[in-house]
C-alpha cells in the first residue's frame, strides 16, 4: 500500500463491538469523503488491504461490497476497484436548483436537454395540468433533461411549464449550463418561494436504466412536485427520477 501511505494513520480495533468490516468500510468512506484519494484511483487489492490491516480477505471483501452498494467505489472486472469521486448527493430540495446545490458541495454538474416541446395532452399529463391549474385544452411546455454529476448521469427530470412561461424556450438550444430556475427568476422576474414534493422508491425499467447508465432493476427515487411563486401561483411541475446509488435524502425535523 505504498501509494496509500496515509492509510497507516487508521487502525482497526478488533476488540470493538463494531464489526471489523464496518470499521474498514468507514475508514475508506472517510478518505473518499475527505478527498484523500483522487477520483477513479484504483484501491489497494484485497490482499494488500488484508495484510495492511491484518484482517482476513473475506472481511475486506465485505467492506468493499458495502462501498460498492453505497456507490462510493465501482468495480472493473479484471482490473480492480476504483474510487467514485461523487458517491452521493443529499437531496435537500431547496429552491436553489440541482446545479446550485451540487456547486455548494464542490462538485461539477451539467445537463443534457433531451427535448423541449409544446403539447396539448391532458390525458397523458393529467397530474401536470392539475398541478399547474391548466384547463385541458391549454398547451403545456415539456422539458426533458438528464442531469450529470461529475460526468455521471444521476437524474432524469421532466419539467412542465405553462405556455406563457415556457414558450420562449422552444426557440432556444440550451447548453449544459441551462437552468430552468435561473430562466424563471432572472429572465422572467418571477420569484420562486415554495415547493411541495412527493417521494417514492422504485426500480429502474429498461428505458430509465439506459438513460442513467445503470442496470435494469436498480433502485431509484421518484420525485413529483410543484414549485410556486411568492404569490402562490404554480410555476413548474416536476417529475424526477434519481439514481438510488447516487442520492441520499436529508430531512431535518424541528419542533
């Protein structure tokens, strides 16, 4: 473990009630979070970790499996295990938007706009029409995007806007930095102040798995909700699908 000399400052307490593999998992988790290892760096082998901490290979393997499951490392068959620089993002659901929240955590992000279309499709998007308080015969603007965190696709978002708000976007070719919230607040002068979201766990189908570059059947988190202006008018209805291995939800409860 010569390239990982800093691991020598960590020790395994074999007398602790905490299982040894959990201790090793937490050690590796800490150095990843503290950025002591660069992204995509290959970890020491199971043999090296076993010898370095004087523990069994089976114990090392359990720790590695935990980190893979949590998204902190990934495995390349025949090559080894590698660091995932941006393992998980806390979903705080503040009205700063995805890009601003990611930037606060020191990560890079961008979006790929799949399409921006106008449709009159009440039967297909009844929830969006109801949330935006639109009559069935009214057109609606639909924006589909893939959101990337450190060049890894982590979310598939579909935003719905009233035509009077979103129609100018039909003539644009948004780049990777395009922000719907930025457009609404900075260009239209609408102040966003509140959002209501419903979260549900699920499993990725074939189409979602392909877009998010994950295996079919992997856990996902679906989010549906409405964002309101400061005078209570619904502005955006969102349907988001987020990778379960890249997101964790932080909830603060106060009394």
